[in-house]
C-alpha cells in the first residue's frame, strides 16, 4: 500500500491542465462494444479505474491500439462471449465500479450481458436495480446468483418501450441507452440523468448512427437502429478535478490558472464555490483563481446559515461535497453540508477534526462547518484515504496544514486523479510518494 508524505504550508503558483473526465471515459469506453468498426477516443485520463476497464475490454477480445498518451483506437470485431464465463472476467469485473456499463452494449449487440457484483468506492449503498429494471422493460430476462454475486441479462430481441426511472442514475441511464439504441422501435426514458457526460455519450452514439433526441433533458427518446458504425470522440475535461483545483487554490491561498475548463459544462459548480467567497475569473476558457488571504461564506437572504447539498444534474454533484467541506473549514462563517445521495461519504470528517477543523457531524448525511478564516492552520497528521474524493480532500487539507502529513491507501486517489503528486509538485507543492 502506497502513501503520500506531504509537507504543508506552501503557496502554489502556476497552471494546471485538467485531465479527461473519468466518469465520461468509463461510459464512452463501454460504448465501443456496440460496433465492429474502429472507434478512436482522445483525452482519456491515465488513471487506475480507466486503465482497468481498458484491460477488461482487451480481455473480451476488443483490439486496443494506443496512438498517444491519451488517445486509443478500439475495434470490437472479435468479441469473445465465452470470456464472460471465465474466472478472470469475474475477478476483474468485480474490482471496478464502471464494469457494470459493459452490460448494456453487450445486451444490445449480442443479446447477453454478464457482470459480477462491481466494486468501487465504499461510500454507502449504490444499488443496481435501475439498470436491470430498465433492461427487463426492454424485454431482457434477468437472473442474479446471490451466492456467486453474479448478474445475467439475456434477450433474443429487445423492444423499445416507455420507462420512468426510479432514480436519475447516471450509469443506469447510460447502460439503458446503450442497450436501447439497437432495440426495435422507440424507447422513451423519463427521469433520465442529463449531466454533460451522459450528453457526450448520446452525441457520440448519434455520430455512430443512433437516433437519440432530447439530449440534455430528463426525457430521452431513442428510435432503435440495426447497426452502429465507428466514430471519433474527445472526452471533456474532468469537472471534479477542476472543482478540486478551485478548492486547492482557496485552501492554500494560491494563485492558480486552470486551463481549458469547458466552462459551459461546469454548470453550477463555479457558483457554489463563489458562495464560499472564492474569487475566480474566466479568461477565454481558462479559470483564473487569484491568491486570497480570506474568503467569506454567504448567508441566505433572510440571514440564515447557508446550506450546500448535492442533487442530480443540473444540481451540485455529490463528488465535490467533500472538497466544499474542506474548503469551508478555512472560510469566514459557517455552512451546513447536506450529503443526500450517499450515506457514508462524510465519515472522513473525523480526520479533519483531528487536524483542528471545527466540524460537527450531525448524522451520516449532514455536517456543520464553522470556518476558522485562516486564523488557525490545520495541523499535519497521519490518516488513510477511504475513497477517491475524500482522499483528495484530505490531500488538499494536508497541503494547507502546518507540518507533515501522511496519507495511506493513496491507490484510492490514483483511481481518479492522474499523477496528482507530480502535477501539484510542478507548481510548488511538496508531496512525496512512498
């Protein structure tokens, strides 16, 4: 198990280029299974979860050709369906949350999709019902082996239908869309996820020959086609990493320019950081964060304490609430953080409290943060990263803290952030990988 040793207290200065979007890449990579033709994808982040999925595709018989550091060609003209029964597939599929999204394209193109219970972050229940209920409505037969923790869906042919999703699941919507594009007839998905990464997937599928309308709304209408062809696609910059860098700049009083952020796709993210008093300036498509000695949390109009909560897009993404919580610890004022979508994501606050932050964990979903206005610095401690986003939040806290910190289990951070230590060290951080 690797660790980061961080010496905090340095002001950083320079430019950071966000990596390609992790959550988009996981969807887009699965979509290559829908066609025997060549699909070229660029701006793929070099991170653990994405590399595991590429490895899984390669094992399934997809020809993978790396053209550049961030660009790959995929040709799924020789998919090995027998590999779905292998122990190796069960083991690798279980080690990756994103593996669930191979089921939709496999079901749509080959009439069968199998997957073991997928792994991923330990942030509470992340049920898969939405995926499989959607497949069943398209006419698939669902089977779950509880002892082996193995899911199967099979269908001789899929038929379009109307469905109202029980939750606006991003991966669930993506999975159902990838099955429905090759189904017969029209599929209407209401309460569909509509975040930018899902929009990217739908636009890519349309370039491949799919017929999807309503992109960007919560109602997708898909008229099935018989065949999809090859295409080229470029992933968006990672909005979660961009938000992490905004928080990093504020916590360390640093002057940072985040390059090529695709600002229209950031939604409400910049607005939420501005509510914490963080200044930023859009320069072309670059986001400039000036060095700030202080930033003050807004109150609601009636003077009551600000509440920041997560919600499905276009609401505030749950992946950035951990960052918001850390940043608020050094703001002037107080804020209530309400994590509605996952019940175990705030448990890392005990580490921040050990570092000297003033936080009251009200229950598994809510934490009140009393900001210290940089009057008292956090102190370096030894800690363990519980998940990707909490891990980076702790890294940001450690970079702002007095003294030395040690973060264990940084494999969690590597799952979502590409060479984060190297990139931050280049602008003045002091992070050593042990």
